């Protein structure tokens, strides 16, 4: 409907029956044409949009706003008043079942073992090398000499894995240090799965061999420069 036609129907008292929002642009155009201001329709539309956005904003609920309990928070629902629930007796969290204590602790009857819970193959060693270079070399150095890049940033240098007392340590000792950490070294239990920890230990053994082998032990033809 044209502005003129709408103006005529409104003046003649003939009520326009179609929904107001269908005719809204023409309607605004008419009102502003009458008021002599042509820019107002856009302004009015913008205002409407702003109000709409304000309401829409109020509807949004992000995941961090949802009703939930924080760790250590109290609760009136449970008799003990705590929202955090204790573990049920005789249950094991998914992925935490440890049926092989040797594999998961590196100890037998409380003593570190000096063997591996599975056969060390070339594939295991290669995996160990890759994991060692990712997780350990920044501090322990690529050869395990304790001269990793981190000491340039103020961390005390760890002892070299080639020092006599560390070479004598059992495989289980290395496994336990990766799992539990020691003094300033953090635990890597959450980041390195058990099998990978053993693979790293196997690679440390290979490093120790590589740095402490007498030339006479190397098969003829295998020495560099030969
Ligand atoms: C953030 C640096 C850092 C990383 C990463 C790190 N370590 Fe350590 N580690 C240390 C420091 C520092 C020490 C010495 C701790 C002390 O004596 O206070 C140490 C000590 C050790 C020891 C004990 C040595 C001893 O004196 O008995 C072993 C074994 C060891 N680390 C193995 C590893 C292995 C394996 C990895 C990789 C999975 C690793 N570390 C990753 C910093 C690190």
C-alpha cells in the first residue's frame, strides 16, 4: 500500500486491518512523511532492533552460568553437608584398574625391580625416544646429561643419568620418579600413560649404554670412522 493510499485510509477513518508489522515500513514512512522528517524510519527500526537484542541477550545462558556445585562447596541435600561425594566402597574409577602391580608400580614387595614388565623391542625403544624427547629432554637434555634448555631459565640442573649412582638405579626407580615426581620435578602420571613411562625408562637405559660403552665392546665394523 502506498503512502498516499495509507494516508487516505487513515484520514477517512477506514481502519487498515492487516497486521501492523506487515505494513510497518509504509506506516513509519507515512508518520514521518507527515512529520516532515525522512530519516526517522531507519532510526525507529534501529531502536526496535536494539530493544530486541537487549531481550535476546537476557535469554542467553552460558555453560559456566548453569546451576552446579563447585569442589568443596556445601550442600543441604546430603546429610554430611558436602556437595562432593566420597568414592563408593569397592569401586574403581574407569581406566584406573591396576591388576598388575609390577606394571603400575615398578616394585615387587615394596622393592624396585630392575627389569621390565614387558619385552623391550625396537618399537618400544623408538616410542621411548620420542616420548623422552617430548617430556624429559627440556630439563634432562637430549642425552640425559642434565643440561636441558630449562637450566637457562633458572631451574637447578638435575643430575646426569650417566652419573655412576644413577646408572645403578633400578628400572623401577625411574618408573616411580616419572609417576610420582621428586622434589622440584613434577609427577608425569597424568600426562604419560603407564606403558609409555616404561618405554621412556627403556630408552634411558639405551642412552646410558650409548654414553658409557667401552670401544672394545663394540662389534668390529660398527665403530664410527671405521
Ligand atoms: C621441568 C623439568 C623436568 C622435567 C620435564 C623432567 N624432570 Fe626429571 N628431574 C628434574 C629435576 C630438577 C630433578 C632433580 C630433582 C631434585 O633433586 O630436586 C629431576 C630428577 C629426576 C630423576 C631422579 C634423579 C636422581 O637424582 O635420583 C629422574 C630419574 C628423572 N628426573 C627422570 C625424568 C624423566 C624420565 C622425565 C621425563 C618423563 C623427567 N625426569 C622430566 C626436572 C625435570
